[in-house]
């Protein structure tokens, strides 16, 4: 016994008639896909339905498996509190999955639940499923900020747990594609939105789970999707299996991409063991990045890797470009791991003798002293990507009309409070947004009389 079928479903609240009040007719194909999926699940008659939801409890390094005997949810926040969804949990499966994941080196369990209510990433699929089939128990699992590979491995653990317990199960990957498909949509437009949806739907249509894991985190972030990691968990549950893959529908009339798909296992297929191939692809990508680093990012990598080996602050290497030794400037060093920020610290004005020393000093601080993160471990250094920003001296501005988040970073100051935001940051598209975030970082009230400065950067990656 194992996974009998797997499905990708979006979760637009307005697909519920009492919420959409007629707007659901605009996404009729998506509604039909939900109804088709519910009928398919009824035919498969699973003991357990496992729903992966991006709107369940989310932790940076932990997969949350909802605890308890049952849970309830409704659509009150969408103006339809009269519709209530209830489900009995499968606590035996939840406990066995947490144990299996632990044995596989994954951090998963039922700790830290803040809201026991079913989220809409779960209630919307169940609204349709319950019309056709109710003889199941539910397992609800949240996502994390861990790498794609860990999400895939969680899916593998789900499949093994099904076999361990003799469960017949269906897995549902709840999630939308890009939220930035239209200028008049609720989240605005980004060109990466259509690109992401094109790649994702092609991979889904072909059952190409390796391609799903090849979508760059930066592209996914700019597209503002919420389903990719759900899909990857589902993919892991079908590891080494031939599947009959069908893209049931794709629509995006409201500026959000809604894809629905079904994947029915059709026996074993060792050519579809994608984890090792994914690791190989990631290793090749990382080597290409390292080969293309310039002197600035290479010096940052040298500083951290030398410290990890010696636990001493490194001295300057023998060969350093002249301009890095003769000039002084503020420097910010950012570290990313698997597309996620891993540390960022810098200086607005120089505190060392030259740019080279500034880079090394701030690299170690970003890796070891950024209070938002645990210190970088030696085991992580091969997965880090570095960027180095060299700052121009700040200059006072008299109006936000003198700002541009693509060109200038911003510094806001009120008394001893100071907040800084670098330019060219993903998701920061307006001056108002840039200033607002800088004020929030500094804990400055927007109504206070604060000073604004701007600066430019030379970014090295």
C-alpha cells in the first residue's frame, strides 16, 4: 500500500460560490478540475488524504505536521462564515511520519502550532472532495524555508510511511502559481510571473519533477508563487514511479495562476529517481557561480572559508587588486543559501583601512553575527552565494522624488534610530515601499520628523 494518486490544486477562495458570488464562473475550468479530482479520489477510496499547504504553520527549518484528533475551518474571513469544513485527523500517521522523517535526517513534527484551525489551502480542496467522498482521515503538513531537496525528501518519507502503515493514501499539493500576472491584479505585475507559470505548467504536464526542482528560487520569488514547494513534496512521494501526468487546467484571469493536475502511479521506474540528479545539477550550478566570481566576491569567500578552517581572522591574501587596497568605502556583504538569505551585514561608512579589509570584516560578521540567523556552520560553506555592495558616501535628499529604489539605497534617521535598505532588492518596486521598510527596520514612526539620505552601490556577485 502507498500513494494511490497525487493532485495539484490551487486555492482561490472565490471558487466557493458563497464567496465568489458569481465570479467563480470566470474560472469554470478550475472548478471542473476540482470536481474531476473529487470524483477521482472517490474512486481511489483512500484511507488517508495528505494535504501539503503553504498556508499551514510555516517555519524556516521545520516541517509542521498538524497534531490532534480533528480540526475545523470556515470561510469567515472571506465573508462566508456559514460554510464550515471539519475533518478527522490521522494521528497515527502523523506520529509515524514525524518518526520516519527524523530517521531520514529531516526536522519535522507537531511542535509549535499556533492556529489549530484548517487554513484555506486545505478547506478549499476539502469543500469539493467532501461532496464525493468522506471516508478518510486527514494529515495536514506545512512547508518550510529548507531547500527543495528537503521538501522532496519529505515526500519520500510520506510514501515510506504509507508503506510502513499499510495505508492507501492520496496526496494533494495545494498551491497557486504566480500572483503577478496582471497589472490590474491584486498583487501587480512582474514579467517573471508568466515565465514561472510557463515553466511550471510545462513540467507539470510532462511529469518532469526534476524540472520543477530546477526552477531558480530567485525566479519563484519574483513571480510571487506559493505552490512550488508543495508540488515538490508531492513529487518526492512519487519518487522512482512512472506516472500518468495530466494538466487538467490552467487559468489566470485575476492575475494569479491556477493550475490543476493529476498524477496516477503506474508502477516502478528507476529512471525517475530525481534526488541524485538534482544534487548533481545544483553542484554544477554552484561550481559555475564560483568560477564566475570577481575579485570582490572571491575575497569574501576566501575570508569565511579561511576562518572556518583556522578559526582566526584571516590576513589579506598576497594578490589583491590595487583599487581595493587604496580606497575606503562602506561595504555590505550578503550571503544566500539555496536562494534564501543566510546573513547580511555592512557598514555605511568605512571602519577599516581599505575596501579589502572592509569586505573581509563584514563577511565574517554577516556569517557569524547577524542576529536574525544562527551562525553559519562549516557544513554550509559549499552552498553559499556571496554578493558584495560597495557604497558611495550618503547624500541628504529633500524629497522622495529624488529617490529611485532601482538606483539608490536609502537611509532614514531619527535621533539615534537609523534604518538602511539597499537598492535593487527583489520585491521593492516603489520609493514609498522602500522608505516604509527602512522606517520599520529602524522602528521610526512615519509621522516622525526623520532625515532621508540616499547612496549608490557597485554590486559584485
